[in-house]
């Protein structure tokens, strides 16, 4: 049975090494691109989260049950980035 495949194997053999080499490098490049994309997304997300001003607000309680008595639904979320009730506790007092 394998004797029938013998001419086919010898005809393909010179092309197998370059094909495997290209496939291996394509996989490595895809992995690197995926890793780069994940890091870039993480950095962008981190920058966005650092814009949330709640921790420096005069109304922020720090209590997990009621983080903010003025706007409890948006406290510590991305919606709080442009909070109209934000007051810097450093400027008060």
C-alpha cells in the first residue's frame, strides 16, 4: 500500500521543508501580533480607568456599600469620568 505513495512522497519532499518553515514563522508572527494587540488594549484600558476621578472627590466615602452618596450608580465606573458633581477634596477646606 505504501509503495503506491512512494512516488508522491518523493515528489513533495523538496517542498515540505520550505512550507513548514513558512508555516512556523507565520505562527510565530501571529502570536507576536496577538500579544502586541493584547498589551496595547491593556494600556489603553488602563489609561481610561485612571481618568476616573472618584477617589479624589469630596463626596467619595470609600465604603463598599455606598461609594458616593450623590451618584452611587456611576461611582468608580467609566460614566464618572465627566461627573458634574465632582469636587476635589484638596481644594475644599
